[in-house]
C-alpha cells in the first residue's frame, strides 16, 4: 500500500450509524443532532472512502465542539485544521463518465464515491483530494477548494459545484453496497504552498473588490421594514430541493450581509430569512452564516419585483445623495502648514477642510490670513475667523493678537467704534463668534465698499449639532446667508469631525491626512452598570478608585450641572480636589485659566465638565497620568460620537485612557453595527423633497401665503423670497444626527463600536462594575460609605432645588425683568444662580412678548421641565391654526390637523390610538408626526363607565387664558409681540398681523355676547 493511502487524516465521523442502517441521511436530521454523535477519528484515504460508501456522514476537518448552554444540544463547532476535502459533481445530463473523470484526475484526486442519487437524477459523485500540509485558516482552505473546482470546470467537467461548502459542515455519505468506490494507488498530495500563493492573491483581490462593493451598499437607503416584510411574503417560501437552492442562497446571504453591515437589525434580517425559508432553518443557522458581500439586499429587492411586488414609496431604491463636490487629499506628517492654508485661501472657493483634531489647522489658517493680509498691497481683503463660542474668541484673540468680535462691546459697530478704529490702523484679520460674522461684513461693506471678504468657519460641524439652539440657529442661518454675498470671495469650513456636515454645499472637500489620526489616548475603556439607581454611586466609586489608588487625574464629561454639583460635593468631602466647568462659571477660576493659559493647577485631581470645553479648548497636560471619562447615560445625554471625538482631543499630549461610562442595555441587542448617517440623511431628504412636491401642488396659485406648520418645520421645508419652496439642508442634517444619537442611546454595543471607530482605538477593557464592585481595586474603598455620601449629596440638591422652586415668587422681581429687557448681565447671572434652570429658560422665552405680571404668572406655573415653554408653544400653535384657517392653507400639517379635529366625539383611548394610526396611514406620515401635530389641538379627557376616553377640539383664546391663568387680552398681546420677534418674512408678517386682528375682533365679539349684549346694542 502506498504512502498516500497510509497517511492519516483527522476527521469526525457520525458514529451513531451502523453500515447499511439508512439508505440515506434523513433531511430532517438537524446539524445539532448530528453533532451529538460525532466521533473524532484518524483515518487513511481508503478508510474514509469506505466510511462514505457505507452511508456515514463525515466532517473532513479537525474541529472543536463547543457547548453553548446546559442543554446537550446547544453545541457549536469551531474549525481547527484540515488536509483533505471533497468536491461535489452533479452531472444531471449524464454528459461525462465518472470513472473516466476520476482516471483523468490521476495525480490530483485521490478517491471517489457515488452519492445516494447517482443514477436517479444524473451522475452524482464526489471527488476527494488531499494536501501535503494541514491548513489552519478556514477561508484559505475554502479558497483552495474553489481553485480546484475552477480547474475542473476549465477541463469541461459538467456539474462541478459553483462554490465551496463550509469545511466544518458534514459531507453526506453514499449508498451502502449499491455502488463501488475508487482509490488511486499512487501517492497523491496537492502542493499546499503553491495553491496558497494563488488563493492569497485572489483573497486580496476579492477583499479590495468587496471594499468597493461595501462603499456602494453600506449607505443604501432601504424601504421601511414593513415594506420589506410584504416583499418577502410576496416571494414566499423557497423550499429546499425545489430547484431554487441557488436563488435561496443568493437571497438569504444578501439579507445576512444587510444585517451584518447594519442596514437591517439582526431580528429584522432573521424575520425576512424565516419567511423565505418557510421556518425550515433555526436561528443558529442564520447566526452562523458568513456573508461576504458578494450578494446584497439588492438581490432580494430585484427578486421581489420579478415576483410582482411593487414598492410603494419612491425613495425605496434611492442611493444616498450623489456627491457634487470634488475631493482632494493632502498628506501631512503632523501639522497643517501655513503655506497649505494660504494656498486654500487664495483659491477663492467654497471649501470644506477635513483635518484631524490636533493637526494645528486653526493656527495655520490664522497665520495664513495674517500673512496674506500683510502681502495685500490693495488693502481690500478682509479675513474673518468665525468660531462657535466666546471662550474660543478670547483664547484665539489673546494667543494671536487679534481683535475679538463678540457681543457685549456696544461701540464695536459704531461709526468711529472699535472695529472701525482697528481697521483704520491697517488690520485686516479678526476672530468673531458665529453671530457677529454677518454684522462685521455688513458694517465694513458700508464703511469700505471696496472690501472683499474671506470667511473661515472653525468647528463647522457645530452648524449641524447645535442647530436647534435658538441663538445658534439664527447665527448659522445668517452665516450661511452671508457666504452667498458677492463680496465674500472665499468661504472655508474647518472641522476635525466633518461627517455630520452636508458636503454637497461645498465646491470641494480638502482632506488633510496624516499617518496616525487616532486619539492621543493610549487606550479606550468601557465601564458599564446594570441598574439605573447605581449610576451615581458607581461613578463616584470609580472616580475615587482611579484617583486614590491609581494616582490618576481625571477629566470627566457629564452633561448635567446637577450631577456635577453632587459629584463635586462628595469628592471634596473625601479630600479629592475637584473643580467644575459649566456655562455658569465660564468667566472665572479654572475655565478662565484654561482659556488664557491652557493649563490645569497641579493640585486639581478631577475636572468635572459639561460640553462647554468640548470644542476647541486645549489643555497642555503636564503629565500622561490623566484619564478622560465620558458619561453617556440617561442623566448625561452624550451619545454624539463627533462630540466624543472632540472630547478625546482636549489634551494635546498623550494620556492614559478615554473611557465611556454607560448603562448596560436592558433589552436584547438588536443592532451591533454603526449607524449609517448618509443613508439615513438620504431617506430624510427624500421625504422632504416629496413634501415640497406635494405642497407646491396645493399652494401653486398663491405660494406667498405659505406658512410652515409642524410637519413642514420638522422636514426643513420653508418658503424663500415668498415664491420658492426650498429645503433647509442643515436642518435635515441636524435631524439625522439626532436620530443617530437616539439609535446609539438604544443600542449601546453599536455605540461602543462607533466610539472605538472615531477614536481609532480598539476597546482594551470592558469593565462590568456590578461584577467588580466587591472585588479588585474597587473593593479597596468602602462602597457603603460612597452610597451614603451620594445619597446625602442628592438629598442636599433636592432640598436646594425645592428652596429655589419655592423662592421664584420672591426672586423674580420687576428689576430682574427689566434686566432681561436691557441685557444687564450681572443681575441676570446672579438671578439665574438662585433659581432653577427651567424657570430661567421660561423667562428668556417670554420676557419679549409678555409684560412683567403675565410673565411672572407663567413662570410660577412651571412645575416641571415639560412646562418650560408650554405657554409660548400654545400661543404659536394658536397663531398657526388661525393663519391656516383664514387663508385656507392646505398643507400637510393642516390635513393632519383637520383629521384629528374630526375626532370630536368621546371615544376610548384604545380607539383613539387606532384613529391616530389610521390618520398616519392616510397621510403617509409616521404616528410620531401625527402626535406632534396633536399638540395644536385641545385634548379633552374623561372616564365613563370605567373606560378612559378622549376627544379633540380647537384651541381657543379663552381656553389658553384659562389654562395659563391669564386674561385673554394678554394672550392677544403676546401674539402681537411674537409676530415681531419670530422669523416671519415680509408680507408674511403683514398677513399674520391681519390674522391676529381678526382673532382679536372675534374675541371682542365673543366677550360682548358673553356679557349679554349684542353688536346692535354697541
């Protein structure tokens, strides 16, 4: 017997079957059942072929069997290695002679046996090959098999399998005693290394191709899951053995790939898989599927169309918005150079500069501006660097000896004021806040009509993230507007995290790329807890342990002033020097030191900060023994990954770690992949475009009367120059980013992966605090003491908050009201430190439209955060309703509103919910959007025969006045003032004034009637 036949191979044989027991393996036997009877054996080729011919099923690999639970059947398998494999030949048309094929394979194939169906459905047999080395990489082994199959197909052998089967799956045996088996007697072993060279090159080529394919499909906008489910039901069950195996594989692997890259959640993917598989395959089969992207969900969609399914929404097959901008890459070693910045400023284009945080882009552009201004003999070019915060203005102005332009200087824009005098001295570079930039252009344009402006906007991603903040919204709108002025010859946006920016608004994206773009943190750590009640004590225990035991210093980001106050109190009691940085103390202490010197006092062990220093404030850490912890919880809503990236780069030198402190997800984790921003944006934008098209049809005769309602505002649709409906892309982008935050708030594992990606660091530590609170370094500090201290701090805060809540009546005086009117910052700051934030926010929203008495009544009625803007919102909703009613405006908002008002009779809460769902379906909007319009109607509730009921009605002036404890005339007065303060445009403002006049007149008529008089009596 030859050496080849004596060579032994490690395989796993189904040991539960005696020769001839079954004519074939029952198709109903599951893989798990098969695993229970596996026997690891070391066999020669002849012994293996004999086993196959006796009807045994064999895994032609060495595998490990892994138990996944207490149930004996809960097992999985892991590939170890193999040096033998089989190739299926299904020659259905009897085109070749199997024996002759085998003989022709002499020197390659080592054995052959017939399968059960041989002679029934064609020539059905398997060829066996052996390698001269064991292969331990499953992908490479399957590549070798594919190479051999390709060779067989080139030889013209009919029925060769199209793709290698998983090498850890069983190969079914043949028919005992019915057909012969064959073994070549010569020592045949394929050259493993020679094959691996080809395979590795093919794998490399395939991975490159798949990367390109991935780019194409990762952001593809899919139809809603409900639509995909209908499509799957149209396709129906594709049963095994019905001649559709290849189609089934293509569709199911396309679905699996969509789930793997996050286009579908895992549950959604499995649901669709289950429908077209007829429930034949368990979840374990789905979970083990390894999709490589060669099939995508596009296969599923196209097959559904072929089966007659019509996708109901125009956006379902749309790709993300095609880029209309050019892209350019500039490679740098460490920092952006002044010359690079000069060259970009000289282009006089609208550019987005994508440069890593910490690459010195801001300094480079300031130096370039100063040099270009000095070289400009005409002295006609003026350079403005716009930044998001006053702190950044101060920091950069001091560092680079520039004029800081910000609110507060009343002489800045006077004829012979600060800016005029600065310019007269030949200075042509300033740094300003966003909101001052358009004022600079307007002022200097009037003073020097030959000026041309270059505007560079730092941290331009803030346009998107902060778009909902009132003052920032107006600043962004004005900046975007001024960028289109013909005097503005250069407009450049700078960002280290530009993913959120809508790039199609720029002519070109310039990417500065350096070798290492990772965070200066040395590692990325995750700290989790289970129960929300432990959020604060666990966090404080963690901080204590790092500071007291590891001698670390910490920068902790918490988006909650209340939590910061409580933690600071506990730490200071434990002789840990902690300082807080919030908007309340921006002008003093540590904050001022950071802005002016970029340093931290040596005795400070913990900095507790909101996002107030997240953008642009640099810290020159004197030692690497710092750690950063971002608290991402219900208390501290920090789920914006771009903001976290900014936080990680506040230290300009390497530091120990960046950690995320977050609650473990309570629900099953459905999504493990990152949120695809571009695909989600494309979906939102498509909905906005549909709304524009629909609305134009209804307002074509008088577009100037259009007024944005709740739905139009939500989708960023507005009227430009009273004739043209347009989309506010920044608003749509902002909404998409907020959707992403909600997604990561729900799916914490996906959140961790996304943070890891933006930091450029793998997770080095996953620390479950619940499991470690009584062990390791946490146990060295008495946790019961921490719990008690935390509870005491929380109680102190509650007591303080209660005192502030009760004290608003005495604290809010007419002097404070006047301070808001006149902008007296010292009085306002003192007042806001003594009252609750919700009361201060309410006053800020009302003092311009209500007198002192009315404002005070409204503020005293604010008992929870949800009440803060209740009165102002009610007034605006009433105004919008009156405008739409009087001008017969048939917008999407009005249609939904009208449908809601049809629920005028009391119905049960369950029936009401059904009605809302019907309205959503009728108007092709989400239930969430219907609920947002619901705020415009009056909801009346009652309980009848033990059943809670609802009905809707129109909000009335009397109803509003009664609800908010005001006179109806005060409501009207607020409406009149709101017209002047809100962003109504031109004739729209005039029409709204006319509407309020009619409302006032009707209200007066109603009052006369209620007094028992008639108009004739008057």
